[in-house]
C-alpha cells in the first residue's frame, strides 16, 4: 500500500475545516495482493483526497510520544488490552493533530461516499451514530482540535484500567465509542440542511463550544456509506494492530515512579508570593500566610505533604484561624491562595487543557471558578485541598493515613456516594483530577 499525498492547496481548498485526508491504520503496509487490490480499487476513485496508511510501527512511535495536551495517552495506549481500543484511540489522536477522515481498513466506499462530496466544505465534525446516539468509530471526520474530539479523548483516557477488558466503552456485543450521550454536550439546531447531499440519512446538526457537529444515522441503509471488504478472519486480523506482549506492557495498576515526588516548588512559592506577602489586615482580622517546610517533599512519595486552601484574601476571622491551624501537621506545608493568586494561576496557558480558558469564561460565579481551580491546583502541584472551614477529624491521624504510595484520597458523600469537593487529595497530574 502506498500513500497518496496531495498538496494542501487541494486538501485544504478555500479554508475547508475538514481537510481532504483519509487515514487508515493497518498492521503493515504489506498485505496480501488480493486484499490490497480490492481496497485500492475502491478508494482510488476519490482522487481529490490524500490517502495515508499508518502501520503498527509508525502508530506505536506516534502514540508513545509524551504529550502536554493528553499526558495519559501514551500509558493508556500501551496498557490497552483490546486491539480495537488501541486503534480507536490512535484514530482520535490522529484527527486531533491533523484532521481529516478515519475509516476502518476493512471498509470500502458505498455510493453515498464515493464521489467525495458527502462531507461539505462547511462541515466541522461528523460522527456516525446509532439510535442511542452512540458513536460508531469505524468512520469519523473532523477538523483538527475540534472540541468534540477533545471530549471523546478525555472520556477515553479517564476510564479506569481495571475496566480495560473489554475496554469501556466497548462491550462483547458491540463496538461503540460513547461520548456520554452526544446530546448531553450538544446544542441541537433543528434547521434542515436540505435534501440531496445527505438527504437519505437521518441526521441532526448541532454545536458544542462553538464548533459545529453533524450526526448521521446510517443504520437503516447500511451499505450506502460504506460496505465491508470481504476478508477471511485470518486476513482481517493481519490488518489490525497487534497487542504489545504482556511481558512488555507496563503495569496498568498504579505504580510508584522514581520521579513521582517531583514538584515545581519554585513555581509554587512564586505563585503564592512566599516571603513577599502584604501582611496588613483590618484590626478585627488575622493575617495567615503560606508556610513552606522543605521536608514536605519526599523522594519516593507520590503525594507531597502540601495543604492548599483558598479565600478571598489572607485576612481571616478568629474561627477560621483556628480551623486552618488544625491542618499544621508535622512536616507539612500550607499554601493560602487568595483571589489574585487564583486568577494568576488560572490565567496561565494550559496546553494539556486546551479548552480551559473558554470554559473559564463561561463560569459566572466565584464559587464555580474555585471549584475548577481546586482540581487544577492539585493537578499541577499535588497535595491536599481543603475548604478553610474544615478541620481534620481523629481518623485522619494528622495526615499519616496518606501513605507514600497513595495516588488519591477522597471523602465520599454518604447519600449519593459522590466524591466531596470540600476535601480531596491527589498526586501531581493524577487522573483523579
């Protein structure tokens, strides 16, 4: 199989959001002649699209690269225990970085797709869905860095490793990629797109975070969009990604990494203006500044011995002074983040959370911003977050209940079983956040 690479003047003509690039992921670019010929015979009819084949070696290297936008992607890919899960995660990442169309190799064009006009010059992202709005990942078309792709990748990466066989959102009966319910993050536009281009398909059009999405339901007329390339099971397996042998896989349970204790303490001290705070308060309030203990960072310990709190200012009434003082455990540091510190921290560029600033602009209350901030501060620096009116109880044992190999620690609500927002503990860049 040989790539067909066209210039951007063709694939991105007139600023087209979804570039005319079709990606196929295959185990090897060397396939049985009859399979390769049958495949190219149908796909070469779309002459104005680049066609790129990504083999196992290329995809493994691509997915192993460290990323700031999706730091868990490399580990998740390597730990996948389902070859289709590996392939679908790689598909989403390819589209996020490059845009275009991803199609399972075992499919060839149906009449609706053959002339290449099924995707218009204004479409931004297109998913094939079933009646329950679950996405069928055999075909996805999207512009690079579309917000729905981000939602899909995050959903994929936050699945616990224990559920990886069969990989959620896969089941033994069906292979579907559930981005929640698609309607849960879409504002639907009921205007008709007109008959003709996609007139034979049940379709809905909507948007998410300002990006347009088209949903198509081709279940009733399967074959018009794509048809399956007839292949024996053995030959089909030759086209799919192989699993990494178990002995070469990283342990998918939480492991203690030698560098898991490392934290940008200089950046944190600069953030809270350690040693530079203005300690002036009205006479009826008491100033509490941050307190850094060098023994709070321990090599081999996942969660640094930090306690993070936030308040409008660093001037507190007596009852809050007593509550904050109860968290001064041995060898722990306490960091007080006022409104200015929170704003400074949240205003940073966050390549690992590309929609953060857009989401932040939609938060109308200070309490909502604080809710977002508390997860971000633990993600970046690790430690304990607690509200200023909390006190540790006797079972917390002065923090010793958090051991060196603890990844995260939550107080769970007794009514609904939900993790609390007023107190939680996490390591740096922990998936709990």
